[in-house]
C-alpha cells in the first residue's frame, strides 16, 4: 500500500470527510497554500490556531479597573472598562490596575477575618505600633491608611513597589508627628488632629514621588500605653478625672454664690444711689418751696402767717383723737369723767368724720384765741 495514496473511502453524505478533503485541495490549488491532504488533525490545528489568535486579541476590563497597554514593554494607551482588542502573540500586553475601589493598609495590627464581627491580631506587629512620644513615653498606636490609585501609569512605571513605599512613608510620618507631641495628647484629645496632619503630609510626599496614589483618609484605631504601665496609666486618668470633677464642682459653687453676691451688692448700691437722689431732689424741692413761701410772705406777712398757723394746727389736729379746751375762768375742778369710755364712744364718729371734727376743733381753737 502506498502511504501517499490512502485507500478510497465510501461517501457518507454531504458532510463526509472525503468531500472536506476535496474542498481543501481545491482551496490549496487556488491560493497556493499548504497541502491539507495530511488528515483532519492538521485542520483541527489550524482551527485551534485561529481560535488562539482570536482569544489572545480580546481582553475585558472590569468596572473598577483600568487597563494599561504596553507594546513591546512600552506604554501606549489605557483602556476603560469593557471589551477591547489588542495585537496578539505578546506584541501588546495588558496590565489591569484597580482604580475604582478604596484600598487599605493596616499598621500595628492585621485583620484576620473581615465581616460583621471582624477579628484582628496584634501579635507580631509590636514594632510597627510602638513609638516614642515627645515627652519620652512609649505609646502603642494602631492606624489604617485608605487610598486609591489615581494615576495607573505612574503607579506601574514611576516607582517600584508602591505599596512598600507607602508603608515606609506612613510609618515615618506618623512616628514624626507622635514624636512632636505629648503622650497624653496622643492618647486622649489629639488623635483627630494627628490623623489629619498625617494624611496631608503623606499626600504631599506621595505627590513628590509621583506614585499615582491618593490618600482618602487616615484613621487611628487604638492608642494605648504599653501593657506594663497600663494599670498605672488608668490610675492617673482616674485621678485626673476626679480632679476635673472637683474643679467643676467648685466652679459650680462659685457660679452659684459669687454672681448672687455681686447682684445683691449692685442692688444695695443702686438703692443707695436712688435714696441719695431722692433726698437731694426732696431737699431741692423743699428749698424751692420755702423760697416760694418766702416770696409770698414778703408780699403779705399777716395773711401768710395766719395761713401757715392754720395749716399747722390742722395738720396737728388730724393726728390726735380728741381736743379738750380748758376754761381759764373756771375756778373749780371739772367733774370727773371716764376718758377711756369717752374715747371709745367717740371713736366711730372720728372714723366717719375725722376731717370734719378736725375742722371743728380748729375753729374752736381759733375762736378761743
């Protein structure tokens, strides 16, 4: 049997292999291609080769990614999310960079299991968390840096190992800021300001290095004294809180007493000023009244003298209950009578017509005179 001339095969319908071979022979004669008479395996190889070319020419970028295209290692363009084509056979290479999601780096601890109840571990990361404050005290500080890749080209090609660079920058900045502050401030009220200063300084340094990263936020997770002095530190905090409480109580007592005393003092001063003003005004009024009376007296002395006498007697009689007129010509003693009974009997009359009685008494005095 000649190997170059295979035995004839029976036709098996319109889709038999013999018809396919004949078609390939005709195609070869027309385009001058290779001989496909070697068998079906060569055809399958060609199909797989074409499929490989098609698959290696297509790539997909996810929604939160950016594709960076390199041609023979040189950057040529970037690709947005979606389906794209590239030159196959390794001519163009695609590197996908996550740019639409916030990434996170942890310092002083690591997340073991994330979820609703996340679990963390601090063991093995004591060197990251331990740092020296400005008053030469040791503080255990744990913080988190959240960032995004803003420029994927700078992120890939300008700095080697950007994450390691970010770790070094973050640790050096936080240590410098903590080293310029007191430990009490770091452990209590200064945490927010430390995080804000750290974020700004990290971003400035990353921009100088052209890393393509953007710092979203810096969070201080925990700030505690070392375990060896934690009990003493808690006692000091309790003493300070007690001190603050006593100061607040004293301030409250001060606010209750001092303003009240100052108000009373101002009230007394105001009353004294009002009394002095009243006395001065009354004295001025009396002086003016006296001058007016003097002027009228100089015009008619007798009339003015009689009027003043009557007014004085009228004022006097209005202040007494009864007036008894004694007759100088009477030689014998007057009959005795009960003055208390007389006073009680005439009291209602005085309440009803006190002014009239006073006028009657005044007339009697006038007649007597």
